[in-house]
C-alpha cells in the first residue's frame, strides 16, 4: 500500500482526518499482527492503540527508506515486544521453559485449520514462545535480530523457537486426537 | 521432523502473515485520546529547556539591540551642530514639511519650528553630492534633479512632484532603527538605495549610512537617551546607617520604590516617585514589674502507711510533686524593637551620559519621608502575668517626617531596547533630625545602594 507525499505531509501535521483514513486502511492488517502477539483481545487492542499513537507521533522520523506500511508494521511489532518486556519485568509474562520436548506424530491437520483457528493455536502458546515464534516464523526476523530486540542471546532465541514449535505440534496433535475420538 | 516443522510453519506463514481483521471502534477512540494528551517531558529536560530558552532570548535581545539609538541620536545631534553656513537659505520659504503623497510619514529635520536646521541639513547633504554623484543619482533613480548649483540652494534631494525628502529628528519616537531598516519607504527609497550603494553598506548601525560620514561631526559618546524620554524604575534599596547613637541601634532600612524619570536636554533628568521604607530601631526599656515565678518544687507527703515486715514496722511515705511559686519583683532593662514605615518621596535631578550599553549618571536632591505607621514595642505583651509598676521605653520615637539630602551615582546596563538594570549607590545626609527627641537631634547619615530595573516608556516631543 503506497501513500503519496501530500498525504504523508498531512499526517506529519497531525491532520486528524488524514490520520483516521490512514488508520482505517492499515489497522486490519496491523490488528492481525497484534492478535498474534497478544494473549487476548484486550492486549491486542492495547498494542494496536499504543502502536498507532507512536506511529502518528513519530511519523516525522520516517526517512522514506522502505514502504510506510513496513515502517508501521515494525512499529507495531516493537510495541508488542515492549509490552512483553514490561510483562517480564512485572513477572506477568508466562514462563517459557514449562514445555518439555515430546515426540509428536506427523500432523496432517494443519492444512485443514482456518486462519482464525491457526491464530488461536498461536495465541495459546506461552507468551515468550509466541513472541519468538511470531518474530521468527511469521515476521521473518533472524535470531540475531530477535536477540537484539528481546535482549536475549541468539542461542536462547533458537532454543525458544524450538520449544515453540514443539508446543505447537503438541497442540495440533491434541486437536487431531479429539477429532479421532469424535 | 524438520520437514514437519517447515511444513507447519509454511502454512502458518501463509495464513497468518497477512491475516487481517477489523479492530473494535474503541481502539480508534483510544488513539484519539492519546493524541490529544499533551506530551510531557521529564522535569530535568523542562528545566534545561527553560534555561536554554532564557539564554537564547537574552542572547538574541543582546545581539540585536546593541544601542539602537546610537546613530539616531548622532543624527539628531549632528543636525543641531551643523555649521549654519547658509543663512541665505534659511530665508527661503520652506514647503518641505508635511506628508508627501508617496512617503508614509512626514519627516522633518530638527524640530518642526526650526526651519533653518532643516535647511542646513539638506544643504550639507547636497554639498556632499558632487555633480557626478547627482548625475549618477539621476541616472540610477530616474528622478529629475536640478543642476548641482541648484542643489546647493534647494531644500530637497530627490525632487519630484510627489516626493519630498526630509528627516525626522527625534527618530526614536517615530520609529526605531530597526523600523527604519524595515520601512525604507518612509524615506525616499531612491535616495536611500543611492546612499547605501555609495557607502557600500547596508548596515546602518556600524556605518551610519543615513548620512554621509563627512557631514557628521564626531561626538564623544554615541549612546544617548534621546530627549523627552520617560523611564520608570522599580528599585529596592537597603539603607545602611553610618552612625549609631549610644542607646539606639539603627538597623538597616529597606525601601521599595517606583520612580519615574524624565530625560531632557540631552544629558539631564529629573526623577521623583514613591517608595515604601521599612525601618527598625533596637534599644532598651526600663521595666519595674512584679511577676509570679516558679521558685522550685518539692515532694509533699500526703499520706503515710505502715507495713510490718519480719516483725519490723516499715513506714511508706506517699508524696506528690509540688511547685513553689512566689511573686518576684524585677527592675531592670529589657530589649525592645520599634518599627516604622515611611512613605518616601524623592525629588532628584541628575546628569547622565552613555558609553555603549552603559548609562552613567550622577544625581542629587531631596527625599521627603512621611511616617505612615509605627509599632512601638510593648513589653507588657510579652509578660501577661506580671504587674507592671513602671515601664519606660528609652528608645526615642522617630519623627513623623524627616528630610534627607541624597547624592548618588548610577550605572545602568541596557538589556534590550527598553529594559535595563541599574545599581545606584548613594549617600544620604539627614537634613532634619531622625528623632523628635531633642537628645537625639545630632545629624546622621546613611549609605544606600539601590538595585532594580528600568523600563523606558515612549518619547514625547
């Protein structure tokens, strides 16, 4: 999605109408990102709200490198990460070491799940796993980049991703088992 | 296993990377509220910003206002001092006063009544314009001018049917130097541009290109407060007594005053105003009184009981602490403090001169002090339980009115176009006694330092 310079100038000048238009165009996609990172809808709403406030306040810092949508996307992701960090500090963030490795059978069910169901799957992951999983698998960040963002080592990022995958597979297996029973 | 992971992740990526869903309306409302909230910076940054802003403002005022009146005053001064070498011209009828169709304001040289000054200045200017220059002027500005000979005899430089060129003497009133620079149309634009080019300068402040340098006699100082200027001073002054009496300690008095000044005849000023003065005298009072005072305590036995222990009778005395009070007569001296408030009315005349941004002055005059309130220390208030037999405050009462002779000097530093700060040490000699008591009529004197700020009001002709 591209925006012309005059529109961006209006946004920088804090034109409320332009801001609303901008929000309406980008918010659905950004909300999808927030839902992936958040534990629940309230958190997702907070991330989206805080993210867009930061977007509008710091739009003047956008240097035109890359697309504006990509810049907004990164801002939203950073907002989600900041929320996660705050939760860690407060001790609210879910422990990321609680899942054990387990042997999982090959899942065939994932193709049958809708986007919403997959989203619910991801949301059920513990927050730490979910954050790293989203950053790595969905948003395409390298482990080095994730390490910098979350103040963790590259190896920690890798190990957490591995555990996230295991947890996800476990959930898929449980879905499959339920369906078999039914 | 890895392939399973990749497969799952690929599907997740495909499904979720661009997953979009509409957020609730409450999110946008929250965004609007967040954007409407003012952004506050932490207080250290605010303080730093305030300090930086203050420094920038003061620096800007200082940089852009270094003695604006310099050249204006020089102009007016020089006009007055120009050699009146063309008396014949003064006899010519002058029609240059008044507004032209083209110029925005009327400008006259000297005072409106002084036509010869107007004539002389123009003559000087025209003398400086050589035939070559006048021809050049005519060529460049396309304004017709008489021949050089006629130039020396006429009163206008740029002559056409609609424009007449004159100069306003008291330019401070009309407009500041900055205004001159921004309103060139108030003078003949053609002439101004011509002179600027001739003098190769656009900076009036440093090169004084309003008039040719040769036409300008030198003056010692080039910062003068122009005539008929009003200033308003707000001053605080501690007054230190230089002489004490045997039984009186005169404390430092403090005065807060508002004083307008009127500047005239180039170097002179008169100042008056109103001040509120707070004075204090410390001394002693003779006091003869009787007062109940506690002398001490003792344990008073109010009961005795007896107990038998091992066949022995042991008394137990029950006591209570009892205070002993007695009336005591005191006859001696106590410290007292008398306080006075005066309305101060100075009438001063002074002489001033300036160098760059400093104005120096000396002044003298009389200050009248009228007592408006006093608080005489009453010891009985400090001793409510006593019987006062005799009380005599030995401190003499201050006179309801006294007069001082002031001789002082002042240094004023201009911070901006109208605002300056000042410090004025002055010596004050009592012309009338400070105390009404005949035993304390010897003369006294004080030293005071007045600090404050001065605001220049507009000029008046």
